[in-house]
C-alpha cells in the first residue's frame, strides 16, 4: 500500500521570480505529536521561502506516516516493492538544491520522527546540497540543543549547513497558529537564514553544473 506523502509546493510565487533561477528546496518537519508548534513554524518558513521565489516541497512525518525504520531504501534491491510515494519523495529530494529542517526539541535532542524520516533516504540523496536549520521551543532556548545535534547529523549525511541557525524561543508568542509573525525577530531572523542559504545553494549548484561532483 502506498504511503501518503506531503508534497506541498510553493511554486506560484516562484514563477514570478525573474532576477535569478529559483532554488528547489525540500523542507523536513520534525514533529508528529499533538498539539504541535511545528505547523505554525513551517507555514512561516514556507511562506518566507516562497516570497523569495523558491519552490518548496514539504516532507511532513504527520502526512507520510512512515513506520519505525527497519530497512532503509539503499538496502532494498527492487525499488518497485517500495511505496510509490516514498520513491517520489526520494526523487524530489535528489532533484532539490537545498534542505531546510524545521525541528523542535524532544528530551533536549532531535525528535525521533525527524531522524526516522531522514534515515529512510540514502545519504547520496542529500549529498552536495546546502542545508539550513530552523529550531524552536516553548521556552527561552529556542531548540538550540537539538540544533547542535542536527548540524552534526546534516554534515554526516553530506549537506553543508549554513553558519546561521534560526532559533525561535517562546514559539507560541512569536508566531500565530497561521504562521504570522508576532515580533520583529521573526522577519529579520528568517531573512538572514534565507540569504545565507541562497548563497551556499547557488554556489554549490553552479559548481555541480560546471564540474559535477567528486
């Protein structure tokens, strides 16, 4: 049975971009418990990326509903036996220029739904891409303890994590349920993150087109 996968695109705004070629970005969401603040953060970040002109595909564990990992894709010889939507997600990831991870913090660590989702895909599907971390928490630390671990994880699977980490403390006071910003930090923070992501992702894409990968 094919598993549903959330492949939400923000392409209408991307079509309006004329100054430069849009980036294809996969955004991983890191929570599947209820209630979750992840939804409001995801809406805000996705809207900000779309306004910049990028195409965004969302991988949401709430929608994909993958089981606890028993066999990763690279271990399966015949991919025709895999759920069709999982294969489509892999293809979208391979075709992307960058990865954005939106994550909370469970027990001061990476949420299990997020690591489970990432681990289903081969490392080669992440290789030579820029990545950015958006973290949040209901308290004052903004999910930074999980972010530190995510930076190491993203490096190990082959991505280049941009220097800035966009942390959102007291997330329910920073964003409405619809993802609307409630303070100035949100606009300035996401702008800085996207500016760095653009620079790294465009540079990597240009190098890959000119010289391929090692």
